[in-house]
């Protein structure tokens, strides 16, 4: 800390001069930033605040009437104090100083014995420089300590404990949901430190920079990179030196952010290596099974008698959204973030299962996997456990699997397609295309969602998904549904939905009326209108089949 006026007055060089305080005794703890010696009465323009002014007072003896304005100018300049040397018969200046000191908050001290101002200046400046040097050395020590923690990729708990040891007080790291990620209680018990933590934390605003806020005046600093903040470090108690503690908190926050980014980079390198191998396995070009097994084993895939190809298809699905809006390619950045999050979730799910797999993004919105299966009878149980683990992890992160959505979060649906079980790694990698086709098609299936889908689950819809981009198929759809699509374009909505309900009921008008809560006359009138638009007989089985195929293709057009 900077020396205060009180500590300076206790110096032997001043005590020998019998200092006497004339006023503002409550301001003696003001820190002194520098010492300024002057015999000029107009020096306010030379001060920047925090200076202790020393003067012999000769000018004040000549013009005592200027004493009050002189002291007032020093106070306006935020000077720390004034020491005046009054020696001999100088009653006029002494009386003027007494009178002026009564009306100011600036400490005014007189010494009636000669004192060497140069000695006072040297001592105080040495104290100031020593304090600054101490801060520099402390900053260096803190920097070196946390640099080592960054280079060693130290764990979160170790970083928090080091910060608490340097500050000498409890430190808590919490996330944006006010959940405690790590803490060091120091002199407090865990119960004392974390009692009712979430409520207390929510009443404490998060500042943009290191500061004290909230009803308990917590010292805190944000953790993260710019706009990607993910937590804050908190010292929930008063300290003697907030500036020193703030420096430690900020360096600890930087270390936590760097280590998190470094961990993400390591995962990214692993994902890139697996993506390269998975692409090579799908297009082997002379790659033997033995070489494929060796390369996969080097990336953590255990040799197994069976492998199963899996594809996870993601799309930004929101109720009522158009198919174009649901296409992940419409927002590449969001799609990449979803894929990265899914890769991390799959890594955690596999770890919880003690399973091994090659996992990588295969194209925008799709993540492929070749999962090792130790025995044929374990295929379905393993897939179910993987889907369950992924669903549990997804619920915690606020995303959704197979259409289940977390409240208050952006809607992200995952469809899981599974290919046929294979006995070699190369055959399983070749089955990624089949699994991708299943996952894409499964995203359009109505009704309750299944944990995962196979080719037998998508059936006709799967075949249509393969053919949907053929121009002849597209022309068939436009021809079959032309009347309804034109009516929808004019704003006469509801016809496509009615057609779908009618076809899904198998053409049973009575069942449709019952399920849609419509009277039969009303329903029959709408169906008559629908027949007019389509120019077909809806009682004809072949017409219904043709329309059903066209409607399925129309709903598949966004894949």
C-alpha cells in the first residue's frame, strides 16, 4: 500500500521537528502518491492529486491573507496534505494557518523546528518506490505461477486452489447457471462458504470487469473469452487489498479460459484425425483391412469381431418451421456448433459406456460413427445404452434428441440411423451411406420417436428419399398435387393437411370425422372440395396410393 500521511508523520525526521496538526485529523489515512516541495502559492496547476506539499511558509508570512485561498487550491487539486515550516517569530502566518485549517478537509501540519525537506522527500519516495516494486514483483510471481499452470494444462480445481492460496481467502468458480464448478474454502468450512449459494449468487450481478457488486459486495471477475463467457471467479468476503486480489483473480480467469481452449483444441485435433481416417475407410483405394485396423487402433478403436455404422442427423427443427428453415445448411455456423457439441456429447457417452468408436462429421448436419461391438447379441443393448447416454447428456446441455426439446432452449433434433452389422472395419465404413440415408429419412417420420432407426423402419419412405431428387419424380409430385399446391399458394390453406389426414386414415371418412372432431356433412363438403382441386376420385384405391406417394415425396423435399 502507498504510505499514508499518518505513517509519514511518524517518521523520526518529522517527529524530531515536533509536528502539530491544525485540522482535518480524520483525513490522516489518505495515501500519499508523491512529495512536492514549493515556495510558490499558486501551484494547483502543477498537482495531479495525492501529493504531500512541503513549504517553508515564507510567502505566507509576507501575505497571510492568501493562506485560506492557498489551502483551498490545494484541496481542490486533491493534495494529500500540507506541511509548513514555521520557525521563529511568525505569529501572523501561524494564526492564518490555524484559521484556514478549521474550514478545510486538507490536513495542515506545522513544524516549529527546522527540518530537512530533502530527507523527507528521499524517505517517502523510497517508501513509494519500494511499494511499487513490491507490486511489480508480486505481479511477476503471480504471472509466472499461472503461466506454469497454463503450460501444464492444470485442472480447474488446482487453478482455483492456487488463486485462493495467493489471495489468502476463499475463491469460488461458478458457471452461468450459478452452479459451483470448483472452490477452495481456505479458512471457512464448506458449509459456511456454500450455504444457500445459488440464491446468494443470483442476487449478485455479474460485472463486465473485475469489481465488487451485490448485497454482500463480492469481489469477482468474469471467466471466458470476450463474448463467450462461461463463468466467474468470486471472493465472497472483504479483503485488505482488493487490487492485489483482483490481479490474482484476473490471471486465474485467464488461465482457466486458456486451458479450456487448449482442451478444445486437443479435442479438435482428435476429431480431425478421426475424420481423415473415416473418409479414408469409406474410400479405401487399396487400403487393406489390416492397415485399417492398425490405423483405427492408433486412434483408440479397439479391435472387435463386429462393427456397426451409425449416422446422427441434426436439423434445426421448430414447430411450424418451413423445410427450408429446418435445413442446417441454411445456417452453416449454427450447424458447425451443433456438430461440435454432438461430437463432445458422443465422446462423453462412449466414455460412460467404456465403448470405442471412430466419430467424425461426414457432411453438413451429419455425424458418422463406426462403433465396435464385442458380440452380435450385444448390438441392440449397446445401441440403446448409447442413445440413452446421449439423451441424458443432451438434456443437461439443453439440446434435444429425436425431437424431444428442452424448455427454453433452441430446438435441435437428432435422428439416429443405424446400418447393418459388419464383420470388418472397411465394410462397416462403407455402410455409413446406408445409415445416413436411414437417419435422413427417419427425420421425416411422424408419431413417437424411436431411439434409433434401421432400414426396416423407413421402408417406402426410405426408397422415396433416395428417389426424391430425380426430376421425373419431382414432376410426378407437381402433377399429382398441382391443384392443392396452387390453392395453398393463393392462401387457401388446410388442404394438404386434410389430404394427409384422409390418406393416413386409409380413406375411412367416418374414422377421419371422429378423429378430427368434425361433423360428417362438414367433412364431406371439404373432401368434395379437395376432390375438385385434385381432379381425382378419392374413393379409388389407386388414386389414393398415387396421392400418398406424392405427398410423402413432397414432405421429403427438404432433406
